[in-house]
């Protein structure tokens, strides 16, 4: 089985390229499913047919699915009653906070919850109801910012579950009898209100743990470099590049294997005329920079096609542009290009450099950027926020790895 995620800023071509991958994969005889986790579903528009909550056969060997969050919630919370008590608790808590009943229902579909729920759905293909049905899972993800937060959620969630949750659980065990025993006392307004705070039951905690376990499993699936890779789609425009660099840094930070950069909507030389000349020149400059920012990852690219990518014919045309003769299911790059680890209180940023032309190492620091040059190879790395305030202690080349060690934070 193979899982490929497509992410990038809104409008760059994630859906179209994910569709062209899926169609090609199915054409090679592999049972392929394409799932959209973006709440602004546009797979249906791209294939020009209706997709819904169940996988629908849209071409030989190809199934498409656009989840409906309300149907999923209904299934989990009410029909199966698996999480029923937790749903009741959330509603009770919302009421206590002074929310209307209808709003309480909406609380369960806060921004982001939909994409998380859709990501969790991937487990249905790997372990759940559709286990064994598909060889390739292509995921059309939500735009950069959102997907990123969601992808980092398992990590954040783990921290909460390990650090805060046991404390909360103990506090609840302790406060339940206390609150019960004090509730009959004459208390001033606020305190009285507090005693009515609905406390989660053991069942609610059990559901919390179950959800955490699902997160953990999906996270380990999506960060397994033998199974999953992420492709970052971008267009050669400054604002798109800036956002994509940030995404790239964080994808690396959270341990996802990015195996290719896909550069979309290049303006062709021929036929684009004087009007697009400056666009073309601007794109050429940006393409050069993209090489520096994302090397050694392979960069696949596509031109701006003569019309929108709607329907199978156009999707196939885009597929030929992007992948030409290549198999879209392969890993275009096998290793994580950047890793950050902490050893004895020091953070180290470890980079993969291609094995060519050893030379002197020079490092330049410019705020949150590091420019590393080894011989004629230049890498320009955007640091995650927590490293950008730390000084560099030293840097060392070891085979094809460059390790940059940061000083400890000054107390
Ligand atoms: N290479 C291309 N040439 C022409 N139109 C494209 C190309 N790539 C994407 N499009 C069109 O651009 C719009 C946005 O693409 P889409 O795949 O929906 O982006 P995203 O999923 O990243 O928001 C769609 O109308 C799509 O048909
Ligand atoms: Mg899309």
C-alpha cells in the first residue's frame, strides 16, 4: 500500500495534480482511491461528477470520495453510539457555558475539526471497513496553513495527553466528590455556578483516550517513510514560495517525508507573447530560487494549460506534464531532507546535501534564514520559530549530512 499527500497554498493546483496522479495510478492497474480532506471539496468539480460520503467508482480501478462531516458525526456519535456519552457531555458543557442548543451541535464542527476528522478517516482504508480494498491512497489536503496545523496535531495532542491530561483526570477524580459535598452549601453566585460545572464521566475520558489513540495511529501512518510521502505543490510566485518554504520547514520538523516539489502553472515560452513576457521573466528568477530552497528534492513541473483542468482528458494532460514517463507512486526521494533533534539540551538541525563536489563549508545567518554553502552547492533554509532566536554553536559535515548545532537558550 502507498499513501501520497498533496498540499500547498490555496489555488496552486493540489486537487488537479492529485487527480492526475490518481488517474495515472489507476491506469497502471492499481486500485486507487482519491480522498479530499479539504473542507472546500473540489474533486467533484475536477472530475466533473458528483462524489459523496462513500467511495464511488469513477474510472476503471479509481474511486473518489468527498466526506460529509455531518454524516460522519452522525454515524459515530448517534448511530453507532460509540461516542454518544461524550457528545452528550459536550452538549451539557456548551449549555453550561451559556451556548444555545443549536450552537452546541456546531461546536463539534469547529474550523479544522472537519479536516482532522477527514484525516482520521484514512484509517478506514488501512485498518477499517475498506482495509485491503486499495493499493494507493491519494489525499488532496487542505491548504497549507490548515493542513499544517492538522498534521502537527498528533504531536500537540500527545503533549497534552501526556502532560495535561493525567493532571486533569486526577483533578476531576478529586473534585467530583468535593463538588458534590459542597453543592448543598450556601455559596455566593459565581461559586454556586462553578459547582454546576458538568464533570466528565469515566466514559468521556475513555472516548478521549480512544480519539487520542486514533490520532497516534494516523500520525504514525502518515510519518512512516516506507509508506507515506508528501508533495508540496507551488507556483513560481513570491507569495506562494514564501508560504511553501514555511510549510516545508514545518513538514520536516514534524517528521513527514517530502519526496518532491511540484511546480505548477509555468508560463510557456511559445505563444505567450509580449503581454506575458514580464511574468515569464519573473517566473524564471523564482524557479532558480526554488532550486536553492528545496534542493536536493526533485522538482516536477507543469505548464499553465490552455484551459481549466476539468474532466478526464484535461486531468490526463496535466498528468503527462507533471510526471511525463515517471510512475507517480514511486518515492521520488527516499530520505528526510531536514531533521531536528535535541541532544544533551542542544538542538541540532541535520541537513542532507547531495554527494557532489566537496568544498569548504561556509555558513551565513540572516535572521530566521541560514545560507549554507559547500563547494558549489548552496542551501537556503528557513528555520522554525523556536530555533530562529538561537545562536549557532558549530557546524559539521559528516558524509552527506550537515549538522548545525545551536547554542542553548541564555537564561
Ligand atoms: N497547470 C494548470 N493549467 C491550467 N489550469 C490549472 C492548472 N493547474 C490548476 N489549474 C486550475 O486552477 C484552478 C485551481 O486548481 P486546483 O487544483 O483546484 O487548486 P487547489 O486544489 O490547490 O486549490 C482550477 O480551476 C484548475 O482547473
Ligand atoms: Mg483543492
